[in-house]
C-alpha cells in the first residue's frame, strides 16, 4: 500500500510542473478591465483528478487525509525543490520582481512560495473607511446572504453557517468575499482593516480538495469540507466579522504569524505553504458596501484579479 501511495504521489508531483491555458476560464483584470485566460500550474493533474473516472476513484487517497499534502510539503521544504522555483516564476502573473530577494536566494520552493514583498513593492490603501483585499487572488463578492444560503458556489448544498461552524446570527444578512489564491500569487495574507482579535483561530479539520474552479465544478461544497481556520475579529468601522483561511491539496500548512490583540490595517496575519488556497471574509451586510465593479463582475460569474491592499469596498 505504501508503494502505491508513493507511486501515486510521484505521478501527481510530475504533473505539478505542467502548466496549461484553460480555454474556458477567464478572469477580469481590474486595472485594465480586460479578460484574460488563467494560467494554472498543475492543470493537467487537476483534470486527471476531477475529470476522469480513475482520478475520481482515487479521491479517498488524494484528498481525504493530509498524507499526500504532507508528503508534498516535506519535498517543497527541502533544498531539492529549489529547481521548481524557475517553473513557477516562468508562469505569467508570478511577479517575482516584487519578492524580497531574487529567486536564486531562496533555500527551497516553499521558502520562495511564502516570500515576503520587498519594501515599496506595493501601495496599500490606508483609509480607515475602506476595506482592502487581504491577499492577492481572484475575487468574488456577494451581498445579502442568509445563514442558510448555500456557500456561494453553483451546486453547493452546505450553507454559509456550515462554513462558519454555526457562528453566524440568523437575524442578520451577510456580505462575503472569496479570494482564491493561485500558485503564482503572493501567499501571505493580511488584515483588511484595523481589527481586534480576542482569541486564537478555530482550526476545523477536514479534507484537502483543490480550490481551483476545475475542482469546484465536481465538489462544490469543498470550502466547507476542507481543513480551514476561522478567526473572529472586531472593527470599529465594520463591526464583528470572520476571517477564514481554507487549506487545499498540496498546502503543507496554514501558518498564523499574528497573535490575539490589536492589528492595524494591512498588517500580516499569516501565510500559506505550497498549494492553491482561499481566504474568505464575512461581514454583516449593513456595515459594508462592495465596490460597484466587483459586484458587477461577480454577478456575471466572473472573478476579478485583485492584489493585496487594494480597495474592495467602504463602510455604509
């Protein structure tokens, strides 16, 4: 059995470096307003796992435990993984020039993957009345959701309150932002506004499905099924809200670098090790209005390419 698992790992890992342009998946670039095709590292592996009978028959081995993700994580933490950095930096959108150090300075793939930004690489919106993106990624926003609404993915059965483990009041409606990170993105996540954190995040153990749209078509409840961490926060402007980090296939760890206490807008909260990942923000709907372009794109089912620190909306 161990041999078969190692063979399976080797097969999936060999596909991770292959990148394919999906003809059907488009993102809207917020800065230019143009649509572009998403370039995905490991797209062939995803399609094998989610779009073939053999791949789906292996879900129990691939995604129901952390074994394979942990195994991949150990490799990506090792010096032997440095040769994979070049494959990642060659994919459009990686922006390795923003990294704190040149790619050759990093000791392992995960060391580069969880890179910090160099000073001055970004300009962050500092207005206290605006909410900013907690991470780089592809964004969908929703307004007026009820606690018993399915988590906003087509075909989902699990509810928003399932996602939050019953923490949401049924008397309120909710504004939700889903930021999907791809491997090319900067993988540290930040506080979207001045916030007070009373407790450590709640860790919810679960599965390790990919969060890529290829996977969401076949497994629309994966945000609720996957391992995740939930942090309750309070803002003087935006009220009480919830901040979730969702793990995924290949994510060795969700690392929290912050502790309970007072946090300033754009302060670092933590980072993901290798793999696609997602950050979800949940606010009371009467406290926040999303920017019109984000609402328009999301209503059309189109993700918006967003960068950490960019404005998402403002207080009502």
